[in-house]
C-alpha cells in the first residue's frame, strides 16, 4: 500500500503537469494556426509513438530488470517537455514538444506498471491499480483547473505552461523518494498463481482485439477541445475546466471499476464501454449541458480503461513475461488509438455525423469481446 500511494503521488504531480498542458493543447495549436486534421494527427501520432515505445521498453524491462533507471529516464522527458511549451510561438515546435511528452511517457510506463503489478498482487490488483489511477486523475483534475484559473485571469497560454514546471519538479522529487525507499519492488509480490509461461496465452490476444476497438473509437481530448473552441459552444476558460471535471469523474470511476474488477474480472470493461459509448454524440452535437454530460461519460470510460485494462494484463500473463505483455498491450492500444484519432480528425473536417457513428460503432464492437474474456481465477470472467 505504501508503494502504491507513493507512486500515486508521483503520478498525481506528473498528471498535474502534462494533463494541465494537454487540456489547452488543442486550442493552443488552433491559436498558432493548426487545422483540425493537424490536431487529430498530432494527438494520434503522439499516442502511437508513446505506445510503440512501450512495447520496446516492456521487453527491455523484462530483460534488464532496471525498472527505476527506465522510469527515471521517461519521467524526465515526459515532465520537462510541457513547461518548454512556454517558449514556443509556432505550431510545429509546439507539436514536437507535445509528441516528446508522449515519448517520455512511453519509455517509463511499462517499468512503472510492472512495479505496480508486484505491489498490488496481495492487495487486489483491481483495487491497487484503481487507487493509483484515482490519485493519477486527481492530479489530472488539479492541473487543468490551475490552467483554467490562469486563463480566467488573462495570464495567457505561455504563463499557463510555465507554471507547470512546479509540479514537474515535485514529481521528480517524489519519484526519487520512492526509489530510495523501495529499491527492489519485485520483492513486494507474494507467490503468484500458476500461469502459462511459454509465450502468451490465447486469451491475451483476444483481449487485445477488444482493447484496440475501444481505443480506435475514443476521441482524444485535444480534438474535443478544438471542437469546443471552433464552435464557440464553450467559453475558452471553461475548456480546461470541463477537462478537469472529466478527470475528477475518471478518478472516482477508477476506484469503483477497480473494486468491481476484483469481483467479476474483465466483464467490468464491458460495463464501462456501455456507458462511454454515448459520449461522442453529446460532446460533438450538444451545447453546454450536453457537452458537460458527454465529458462525464468520457471520464467514466477513461476511468475503466485506466484501472481495469492494466489489471487484466497482470491476471492473464505470468510474472516473468509481464513487462513484455504490458509493452505489447500498450503498442496495440497506441497503434489503434493513432489510427482512430487520425481517422476521427479526418472525419471531423468533413462530417461530424461520421465521427459519431465511427466512435459508437468501434466501442460497441468491443463489448462482446470483453464479455468473453476469462482470467485464471476460478469463476472470474
């Protein structure tokens, strides 16, 4: 529990930094002259690079066991890219830094998730990952609120990015503290259950198909924010506020879905998808109140993904292959997220209806797959 809370503190401060920056990334790129296609491509390509790197560094984590070295390298890149946006005045430079932030996250995530999987084995993986995700999203709520306050007081985008250097440095300090107290997090795991150890089980690949469909249909927030600014349905200062609300909902949902996972397994993801499927028509066709409800549903879906998806991987794969499994899972998620984001950005410039139909259809197709997943625990699905 101490390890989960300490790493949750790192994630809280880290999310304050990069989610605060991402909450205004779409409007900032629009202000600098980028099109909707560019915003969708940058968001999707950043995720693609991030998740592709997770596959590489997942295998590196398994082979080297240098979890802390990999985590520190990724966090440094991930956290410092956002404050540097305060120095940009052209959209290509801003886009490059936004992608660099995703690169850092791609490097550090597999090592962090493996360390968390060791710590959560005895406390319940759903609850452990849910608690971490809740702390993570608390930071994702505070960061956009801080940015919203600065925009409300007319401090501008550059000052908003610059102030995020404070939580970035605090996150690195918290990470150093966690490393000092827990040099060997793999020792936190008790005796794992017997799982297949020669390669990956078939059910993992089946599960990844559902993950890919869900990722492809999920519109990234920079494009949603771009839509809000372009249509003027949402006042500029309210855009990061709505994002903060979604992050707060995600934090609460992560705790609930995490607890539920420990009782019913991967079926929890199907419940999350049944709720999140309706966010697209609300955020892309509604006015303020409907957009508000849509962002809450978007947050519920993200909460399920953040807490349950990683817990499922840990339950399906043996301890020795877990880093590689997280890498493959993240690569599949990222590739399909990139493909979906690029397509949604393309559709956005041509047909809002097309965006909504594609988003809902992709998420709906994932539901029966999640209902069919069974993990190693007796009776769990």
